C-alpha cells in the first residue's frame, strides 16, 4: 500500500460520488413501480448493516486491506484464493461501470461513435488518475463535488419552476403491498448501489482519523441514499412508471422535459456533467482497489506499474462483457446479484467477521489465562510469608 492519507471529509465525498455514480444512470428499483423510492430507502438501511460488517472487520485489522487480512483470518492458502476472487470481482465491476458510461453516451448523444473509442478515452483518464495515487483522487473529488452539488441544486430548481412534477404519479403508495418493495430491495437495491461500498474496505486504512470511519461511512450512505430516493421519486412524478420502464436513462428523460419561459430547454449538458463525473469516480475507486489489491496479493512494490495492464484488461472486458445494452442490464440486475453480489457482499464478509470475532475472543481468553497463574502464584507466596 502507498504511504498516503485522506481526511474524513474526503472519504465522505468519495463514498457519496461512488454511490451516486452509475446509479443515477439506470432506472434503479423500477420493479417496485411508484414505490421505487421506498425500495431505495430500505436498501439504504440494509446498506447501513453491511457497512457495519465491513467496519467490524476494519476494527480488527485497521492498518491492512481485505486482501491481506483475509489471509490472517482464513490462513495463507485459502486467504489468497479469497483475496484473488475479490480482486477479480473489483475488476469485473470496474468493467461494468465503464460499459455503463460508453452505452450512455452512444445511446443518447454519440450514435455513430464506436464504443471502444469512448471507453478508451475514459479508461486512459482513470488510469492516469489512479497512477497519481489516492490522495490526488481524493483532492480531485473535493473540487468536483462542489460542481455536482451546484448542478444538482440548479436542476432541482428548474424542475420545480417548470411545473412538470405530478405528485399523483407517486400514488397510490404500496398499491400491491410491501412484498414487491421488499423483493426489489433484496434482489437489487441492497447490493446495487449500497452493497458495493465493500470496495471502501480497501481504502479505509488510508484514513487519517480511524475513529471517524464508522460515523463518516454511515453518513455518506445515508446522504447518497436520500439523494437517490429523491431523484427516483422526481423521475416517477415527472415521467410516470410506464415511461420510466421504456427509458434506458430516466434522469436524462426528466431533464429533457424541462422548459422554462419557452426558451430554457434541452439541458442535456447537466445530465452529461453529473453522470460523467459520478461514473468517473466510481470507476476510479473500483480500479484503484483492483490495482492495490493485485499489488498486495502478488507483492508488487510499485502498484502504479500495474495500472496500464489492468486498465487494458478492464477496457477489453467492458467491450466483451455483453453483446448489447439490454443484455448488459439484464446480466447486471439478475445474474450477478445471485452469483456475485450476495456471496461477496453479504455472506463471505459476515463469515469473516464471525471468524475474526472468535479468534480475537480466543486470544483474549488465552492472554487472561496466562496472566491468572502468575497472579495466583504471587498470592500463594504472599500467604506463605
């Protein structure tokens, strides 16, 4: 790991930008129809629980990443296999985010531009940033977060002023009961985007104030969850459920309906700036974790040397991961949830925390037993005297 430190505020911003990232692109939780916002909020609560699991592991091993403490918990052989699986998982998710970016630009703006060209440009930018290190990435996030915040406030203001919000589209609440909402939560929103915060287990050791890890993480997840729920509620109220189902990028469709005073319209640039910045930081975090994890696993002293080969692998994977956008979305919402997200975000971290707890308890018990005979011997000697 590089010798670098980031502040609690920088960690907060990175988590927020990461959580928003590609989640702003797709119609997240639309299976719950007009209750999509509620499915996101329940998923956020589940995200709190998952983050507490990751924080529990961090509290036992605050100075090393998961690729290293998995070996301490599971043993060298099994730990290295598990660490390798997680590195592949991070690489795969990084490729998926890159594909999201390319498909968004091709579908909405650059119809005749090859996907490979757009993905290559983003990949080169991400590789350059990651080579500079986590501190540069964190400082960059501070600057661009202000821009995203201002853009978001201005978009919200224009949507309200244009009078396109129809609250009736959000009714009736829980029309089909709570079951569809819970199903959407446990098949989608719990894992995407909130469960993906597991990636920050690779970054937490860089925080300069370890006592803030728990508080900052929960605040960031809560803040991003409220934003995502609000955005989805606005999308539904503006477009209605049927139009969102047919729209690959509902936020873009919502922004395109803005019309103020007959001349202020077609504000697609807002959508481009917000989503490109979000996707950039999400991919950077995934890619940085992939590079650092690989370097840690294979004992590479200079992790920056791995940026170009891993970046090339992610670029190729992003092109070959699916034959078209529909297949890409279907794979993301249904296939990887069961076979990747559930075991790697929920089951394995929970088992690791349980094993770490048992091992730590045994160490404390053994330590107290070693001290007790000495104390007893001293009492016997004192009685003899």
